[in-house]
């Protein structure tokens, strides 16, 4: 791996697209509340950056299913309405002179058994988060969840519990 980055984005005031029938329900709403948002697809496109040898633009587009509780003026229970929202992000990373797009596709598409040495990594200390009414302010104070994106450290795994399937009984 040549380069990587971590970031967090608080998504607010995103446009939500509805079917015609769902748009009609939204048009009669007195109040709308988000019930949940789920990522349903992500598209990643990697292209070389012109005139910057070895640098690549990584364009990511996230597609969200937005589930809403829609309250109408008749005081009845809320109607559930689904919509689609899109968020795009671009980062520039150094990838050397190789074809990063092919490497990324192979890494995502191929399932192989590999023995990779594990090294300890540094996890930043957690910072106290104060309560605020603005969810984006609160989100900006939360540390990036590094441990959620990396496997456990080899030192944390009991060697007797390793089931590699390679016949080496954890001695490979």
C-alpha cells in the first residue's frame, strides 16, 4: 500500500429523491422524521491525475436508502416512505507508477488465503465528547473508529484457537 487516508463526513441537508407516489405523500406532510439511512451501493472510480505522475484521483459515490416517517395533517400514524440520496467524495492519493485501478479491483474481487505478518499499530487516544444539540458538531468531535477497519493484532489472538485449514495447526 502506497498511500491511504481516513476521514469522517457529517452528511446533512442531502437531497432525497422519491418515486412519484412517495413524492405525493411528502407533499402532504406536516412533519417528516428520518427513521434510518442505509448504504445500498458504493461506486469507486480510480483515475491518474494529469501531470502529477504517480498520483490518483479516487472518486467514491455512496448511494443511501433513506427511510422516513411522514406525518400528515390528519393526526394518524406516520406513513413510511423510502427515498434515495447520493453523496460523492474525491480524494487524491499517491499510488506509484503501477496501475492502481487494477490492484484495487483485484484486491476487492479475489478471495485468497495469505499469510501476512501482522505488526502493531497505533490507535489514537479517545477524546471526551461534549453533548451538543447540533449532531454535526458532535460527530466532528468523535475519533475515527480505526479499530473497526483493521483486523485484531496477532498478539491478541490465542494461537491454539487458530483454524487455518492449511494443515499446519497454527504453525505456518
